[in-house]
């Protein structure tokens, strides 16, 4: 049982590092008593204080404790010692989607549409609980044992609506106009990021990527991007309907799930379908 118990580092055997981050690394770990395999993210209190993000971490833990979805990485709990905070996380055996994209260069339509369907399903669930992730990008997407997508790192997530202007650190590539311009925003920011991701899966790089922050900023606020020839009409239609400057004009998340390009190429079976009398295990037809 990973809940209602006080954890300390003594409870875990810590193994190899799985990844490095700005505030600390994540390690493979095993709970000694149950032998349960998990991931342990170590964050340094000094660095969290210096960056003034302790409230975000508290919010992440609070938000994550209410989320249960096959495509959202579980955060089981946390503990701390004098210098560090530890997040007890579900282990994603196939690692970061970012790494897979680097290896492949870009994904075919089948793989892209499958990931997008999983992502849209998870986001639809988050939005139904008034949670927006706000930091959807390949680095924050992990892969489960069967290659299924898992959204991770809710460190930037909030309850809607939000007008918070926390300092934007890192890349602007996945952020919508209303966020880079510091306006109020809602769950429709994740729709924009979804559009950026479909493009990146299919092309191998995000649509507004440039060498400079300023140039990327300008391209985002003008929604200035183009498609290589090999990008299909169907995927262009979906990307175009998500990368709209006005958040109200973006395709709603449920319509992403039922978009013809997603339905045609996704390998993910539609959810919430009950088995019928004619579709049982023995059937081969
Ligand atoms: C396999 N990798 C919040 C703040 C600052 C599981 C950080 C694997 C992995 C894995 C977070 C996170 C994360 C999940 C994924 C960890 F204060 N939740 S990171 C790489 N490979 N399996 N997990 N990686 C703050 F601003 F809020 C810094 C966070 N939060 O990092 N949360």
C-alpha cells in the first residue's frame, strides 16, 4: 500500500538515474517491503526556494492526488528530509517520448494519431476536473510498458481559470499567444499545445522553432508556420483547427477525439465501449 504511511529514504533501494532535471534527478527505486518498482524524483529544497516554486510543488501534489487515468503518470506521494523533497512516482518503463522522437526523427501517422488520441483522452479528463496542465511537451510525456503515453510533471498545472504570470522559464515553443502575452487563460491553452505536438510528431520539430526567443515569440503571436510537403491534408486540417490565435476558435477536445484523421489513423480503441454479445473472446471473425 503506497498511501497513508510516512515514507523516508530508508524505505527504498535506489537504483540507476532515469533522467536529469533543473531541480534534481529522478531514479529507479524499489520499496523494500513490497518490492514495488517506482521512480523517485529528488528535488533540492535550496533550489526550490531560490526559484520560489514551493507553492507550485504543493499544488502539483494536491492536483495529482485527485487524478486517476491510464494516460496520466501517478504521483503516489512525497516525503522530505532536511535538504530534499522526494516525489514517489509511477515508473514508466519505456522512458521519455522525447527520446523516441529523437531516435525516429519523426513519427508516422499511425503512431502520431495514437499518441494524440491518448493525450486528448487524458486532457479531456483533466479538463473535466478543471485542471489545466500548461506544460505539454515531449519531455513531459513518458511511455508505459506497452508503449502507452503517460502525461507527467504537473509542476506548472493549475485549476482554471488562471491569470497567473509565473515567470516563463525554458522554451516558448509549446505556449499559446495568450500565455506568452501574459493574458488570462484557461484549458484551451492545452489545445494549442496539442496542435504544436501533432505538428512536431509528424515533422520532427515544433512549428514555431527558431534560433531566438524573440523570433519564436513573434511567430507564435502571428501564428506563422508552414508545413513540409509530406504532411497529409487530414493532419493539416486538425493542426490548423488547434493552432488558432483566439482560444475560443480552437477545436474542443472532444472533437479532437472524433476528428476524421484521428479516427482513421489511431490504434487506440475508443474508450467506454461495453462488450457486446457478438464480440466475445472466442470470436475470430
Ligand atoms: C522513466 N523517466 C515541480 C517543480 C519543480 C517515471 C519539478 C520514468 C520519470 C521517468 C516534477 C514530475 C515526473 C513526474 C517524471 C519523472 F516546484 N512528475 S517529474 C525520465 N524515465 N518513470 N518518471 N521521470 C515545481 F516547480 F513545482 C521541479 C517539479 N515536478 O518534476 N514532477
